[in-house]
C-alpha cells in the first residue's frame, strides 16, 4: 500500500467535502441507484481523485457520493473496481483504504451474484454470513503497515454478527425474504462452468461473484464492521437449462432494486452502533 497515494487521495477529498460519515456503502452492479437517494449529496467522480482507479464496466458508475441517507451521514461508492478489469487487488481495495482514512467504521457491501444454492431463485436477496476467497490472490500480500492494520488479521467474524442480526430484523419488519449464505469470490470475467459450480457447492458456497471479498478483507484489516448483501441475479451455471449473461444480471437487479433500496434504507435508518 502506497501511503503517499493514500494520503494524497484523502487530502483531495477532505478539501472538497467535509464528511463526518462513519458508515460506508459499496454499491455493486445495478445497485448504484441507491446513491441517487442521498440527500445533500456531494459527488466526486473517481477520475478526479488522485491515484483512484477508474470503473470500466457497463452498469457501474464511477463516483463517490457523500450525503445523508435516512438522516445518517454516509459515503457511497457508486461503482467498484474488479480484479478482472486488470487492477491489482491493492488498487481494487484502494477506496476502502480511503474510507478508512476518512473515518468509516461500518461498511455495507453489496453485489450481484449467481445462486449456487439450489434453494435460491433469481431475484432473491442474500445476507452474506461468511465468504470463501477463491481468487488465488490476496489484497494484503506485501509489506504490512501497522498503522492501517495488523499483519495477520482475524477473519472469524468477517461479517459482524450484530449486523447480520440487524439485517434479519429489518427484513422481517419489511416482510422482505432474505436468504443467508456463503459468498464465493472468483476472479471472473467468465462465468463458471457447471462443474465449477458443483465444486463450489461441495465447498460450502451458496452464491458466487467476482467482487466483494477483497474489499471485505481490507475492511476487516481496517477493523471495520461489515454487512454484506448479495442480489441473486441469476442461478449459477448448470442449474437451469439456459446460458448466463450480463444482461440477465442487470435485468434481475433492476427488478429487485426497490426491495433492495427499501431494505438498505431501513438498515441505515436504524443502524446499530459498533458492537
Ligand atoms: N457467477 C459469477 N459472478 C456473477 C454471477 C455468476 O453466476 N452472477 C453475477 N455475478
């Protein structure tokens, strides 16, 4: 991690906005619309921020939005960076480091994912209870900066139990169905083969995607409390007799985004303090 880059990016942002937010949001494919709901919004495009990578995927905007959601100050990433875009994981997770520097203590991460668990359906929302890093790479490889976190961070509660509980309570209150499960991160960019999906199921995966895990590792290193939500945008390869497409991912997330937005808004409105 290049500390100078981090400091320059943070300094730039602090000169533009005066954020007091302690809650961060990372909005995945098709879910970025939530950032449009922020009040008193101040927006910084990624390309303006020194050393920030740029978003290259369709359906992902690239900007940081500062503002209030349900009265709470938040910082939202509208669009994220993926390993498959060619960025090293250090760059993929750079925005999480910036959030750390800006004082974020609790992080809500969202994504679109394929359903591996055969009891799921496209359009389900899944609370991430744990993850499997299947990327064959790790964002913390290299020299450790003890000011940012410890060399060997604990990952036994990577998704904070009190936030899992909170999300379940909110979904119940809204009568929104919420699956729970283990998210597996693959590099992409190809979707998986049916054999790979059978393997992931045997390994304990319930959903599969191409993001989130690197950011959650860095957030844990930064001692943030994490809440993870997946929109099951499609059933994973080989489960249904149909090919997978990015269009299906976008279409399904569009279809469920009202529920998603309602849920995240309630989550934030009554967000518990750090445990
Ligand atoms: N596999 C991997 N990543 C994904 C999928 C999938 O089926 N759907 C959305 N992101």
